[in-house]
């Protein structure tokens, strides 16, 4: 069964005259370009990636780059388009509607670790790495979690000792999406002996460096086509030029994470929108008791509930990314990005489950794609800060202080 094409919807932007719910001509053209490319070129690849569990092929990533999709909000001097975060989200949403796996290189480039590199790296480091990303010649992943440091990230133990002209990196990272497939890794580590957050910074590690190795590929409930492995660092010599941010930069790294929250939310949104579109199409085609099942009020209520959740999630994401331009650091606020992520992470589970229910046995069948969305959608409420962590962020922002979870 063909998936229904998403209708053009009102979108959010702001200017000095007030709030508007339409795209500019440039934004509409960009969205249309991403939609047309994704719908024409990626569905068959997405199905194959799901079946055989491989990452987006290098040649296709280069095509992403040639189309400009990997540099939407990156500076023109590095091969990007120099547009805003809102425009980046518009593009990511269209890819995510096909699958999270085909969208993953776009996610990493536009809202993930490449943005951290662009914000904090030296001019030499940015000029060396970012053009490779925008051209689709290399991907960058983030390596944060460890066997004993996930939500409590300041307990990480991976450390890098200053050896004069390089750092000597040792430690183990866990749950790194893209591990083994990506060329570079923004690696959170201890750069001094200061306890807690004060000692943490980040290095850019090349997988070709001696001493870098990868664990076995994790077998996950979803995320097929997105490699997840441990990374092991054994006396890895990292050049001083690969310093992203020094010890004491943990707070800045977390501030920059607001954009990744919006990207995470958009991956959820894409799945939810695709689930809604397929449910709408299916319920008009499927007949029971002599009429399309959409004529039954119970089905109508489910579709309406799905639509309300999808539209609300979209507006929260759009608000966070549009308002980022008004922030001093140019990034989404903790409050708005956490609200967007938390809500989108919750509704994608509900919407994909409702989509499966209205499709009955076909929704549960692998051939039709709905069960895949349910499996993939669950992951986003774990990755990038669990749902309950986002709720503590939201409350902390409202109260005006952080809560010490250790006491």
C-alpha cells in the first residue's frame, strides 16, 4: 500500500509584526525540495535498510550533501547554506517521515555533534571537518554515555591526559549511535582532575587513530540502519588541534544540546506524521460491513486524536527553533527545547500505537511499516535525555534553579 503524501501545513515563524503561520517562499521551496527528494529517492532504500540493517550508503550521503541537505544551518564558508535552525528542522522532518535511519545523517549534521563542533571548535578544526560533512564525505557522531554514566553524565570516567603536543585518551563509551560507521566522534571526557562537571570537556576523535576500536553491534528493538556500539579508547593520541572545548566546558556543551533536543523531537514528529498519513489513507481504503472503516465514529475519534497530538508537537518544535534566533547564544532555550522533546517523545508512542490499532493485523505486519514506527519511536524518549529528565529540566527552568539529584 502506498503511503499518503503529507499535505502542506501551516508553519510557524515570527517577525516584528507578530506571529504568522505560514512559510516564506524560500522556506517553502526548501521544504518542497526535501519532501520531493525524500519521497522519490528514499522509501525503497529505507525498506532495505530496515530489512538488512545497514547504514545509509556513502554514495547516498554524498547525494544528500550535493543537494545541500547536510549544511542547511551551517555557515556558507564551510559549504553550508547559512540558513536558520528552523529551516534545518523543516528538512529533517521530511526525511524522518520516511524513516529515522535515512534521516540520521541529516540529524547528525544539522542538529547534532557537528553543531557542537561549529560552536566551540577552533577555526582550523572547523575548516578541516565541517566541509567534509556538508559535502557528505564524512559524518560526525557524539560519544557521551558510558557503562556507568548515562543520565548522571558528570560521573563519566573516560579521561585524556595532556602529553604536550597531544592528549592520551583512555576509556569506554556506550550507546554511541553511528559508532563504527561515522568517521569522527565528539567525545566527552575528563580533561583535568577536577571532580564532576568541572573536569569535563570534549575532543574530536578520528576512528582511524591508533587505539580506537569498536564493540559488537548492539541488537536493539528498533533503530535498524543506525549502528550502535561501544567505543574503546586505548592510549589514543589525539592532537591538541582536535580539542573541541576544554575542561570546565560541560555546562556550555549542555546548553548547546538544546538544538539536539529539537532534532530528537523532529525525528519523533516525522514518525508520528507518517503514521497519521498512513492511517488516514488506510481507513479510507479498508472496508468493513460494506463501507470504509473511516465512516465509523470510533475510527474518526482515533484519527482526530492522532492529528491533535501531531500538530501540537509540531508547533512546540517550531516555537523552540524559531525563538532560538532571539536567544543570546542563538540556540533553543532549555525550557522550550525540553518541552518540545518531552511532548514529541510521548506522543510518537501514542500516535504510532493508535495507527497500529486502526490498521489491525496490517498494522502489526512488518510489510506495512507501522510496527517499525512504533519500535523506532519508543527510542527517542530514551535517547538524548529520557522523558523524565526532560520533565526535571522543565521544572528547573520554571523554578529558576537546578535540582541536586545526589542528595
